[in-house]
């Protein structure tokens, strides 16, 4: 039984499909992912996947998002064992080789409308984001996860036979990450503004995901204008990182325990050529006092209706230190991160991350903290810099969108 890899390069919300040329031995003229035979150990099929990406598209750098379980695909007397992979790529420019007659970046449900190689939708579904992805991912921030939630809603609507089935998925997604307001808000907006048919929800979710990415980009661009020559930050926020990359200030960043995601951000910014200083969380406030940055720039997993900011633990302490040193503090977030109420939904890390001994020690390991509005100079959004009153107006908008479910009940 031959083993093959099928790769789905993803950029923003679209994946790359390739129409196979006459130069290939099977399924010429049909649409496929980037695919080829597994030449070595099937347990190491990722190496084959990266080889095919490089040879067929010229893509040298791609981030593995998910490797799906192998699936057997039957086509008449043939059975193929397909190893599916989802990769994130930074751009849509590719250099196709002779095996590709044409290529398109498409919303994944378009796979179902094409003449494809056997089992292509099943291969995509094996690596596509799921409700569980949104609920359990502890690597990405809320902006990224909220877009993936819309991907899930779109993909499930594409295969749903009834609107009730899609409504059930929307409810699951809305409840998947209570601490991350953007997830619920973006799902709520789709459901509030869409006719109750699977096709309408599918199309609206796709458009909403693209709009969400545009809003995050716009917030980052506005934040770049506030960076000055130096900033202090902590944790991992894609929006903050985009702002810093655009403004190129010197950067002071806390390591952000227990996951220490600040370390990866520091390394990435340094690789981009920025002047970066990484410090411990405990030393961040004293380092800020000694360096006098032009601004503190942090992300937000949620902005509460009163203007307070929920973000990675340590943000409140950093804001207090900034207030002492008269350094402005900005949270960078699309308006979809504003909650419709003032409820703080926290998350807790594993006790063993701090203490795994046998003594009767009570462990407090919060992942997020709440920074009061009076410590936040402003919330930088795609609409501009919002004060607490303007945040309240946005919260009222989100409360209206959330009522779609009352209409369903």
C-alpha cells in the first residue's frame, strides 16, 4: 500500500490547491494539495512533506500547524495511505514546478466544489482546526484563536445539513475559551448578522475571519505609531509583535513564566534585527525604572466593559511600575476583544509548573491578571485609541450581537 503526503499550506484563512499537470503519473488535471510519495519511514513523513513543499512550490520556510493521523483512501482497487499536514506560510508567492498546471489560494470549503484527487476533503478535515483546538491551545493568543474559531464555524457549516447543527457548533465555540473575548464576540457577530442557513453562515464566517485579520493588522499599525524609540512588553501577542516589527524600537521584554513565551518573542525580534533585552518577570519592573522606555505595549486577551485589561499574568505589576515611572501603558487589541460585561474569566496553570513536592503547599498559578482601567493610558484598536468610556460603547455593541442566541431559544 503506497504512502503519500498531502500538504495544505495556509496563509491567513486560505489554503493552496494545485491542479496536477500531465507530468504526474496519477490524477492529472485534478485538484490536490501539495503531495508526493513517502520515500522513507512513514513515521517521519514530515520530512517528505517539507521536501514536496520545497520542490513543488519553492517554499523553504513553513511552520507546521498540525500533522493529522494517516488515513486510508480507496479509489477502486487502489488504496492510498495519506499523511496530511497543515503548514502556515508567510506569503502566497510560490514558484510551481512542472507537476503543477495551475494553483489557487481558496477558502477550504471550495475543495468540496472541485474535481479533486480522492479523499482530499477528508485529508483537510484531518488537520483542520476544531473546537478542541480553540479550547486547548496554550501556544497562540486570542486573536489567532478567534480566527481559527471562525474557520471551524465555516468548515462545519460547509458540511452541515441543517442550521441547527451549525448553531450547536457556534454555541460550543462561544463557550470554548471564556477568558478570550474575541472568540465569543466574533462568533456572535457572524450568527447575529447572518441568515440561518448553513451556506450563509459558511460565507459570513469566511468574510468575518478576513475582516478580523484586517482589524488586528490595523490595530498593530496604530500601535506602531505609539512605540517611540523604546518599549517594554511581556508575553506573546501577535498584534504587539507586528507593531514592534513595524516601529523597530529597542525592546525590553519579560520572559513570561511559566510557559516563558516571552523568550521566543525576544529571539524572533532579535532575529529581525531589533535591539532586544530579555529579563526575568521579577526584574521587569526594576529594569523598566532603569531604562525609562517611551511606552509599555501589551496585548489583551480581553478588555472588560469598564476599560480594565485582562492579559498574561504580570501585566498588572508592569502597569503599576510604569505608573510609578510615568510611562504610558497601552493595550493593543481589536475591538472584538472587548467583553460586553465586567466579568474576569481567568485560567489556571498546572500546580506542578510551580511545585511538585509532597509538602502541603497551596499553589496559586494564574495565567491571566486584571489591570484596572486607571493604569491603562488607552486601548489601541483598529478604530483608534479608546478610553474607558469608548470601551463601554463597544461593549454595548457586543451585547447586542450576543442576543442572537436568545432568538434561537
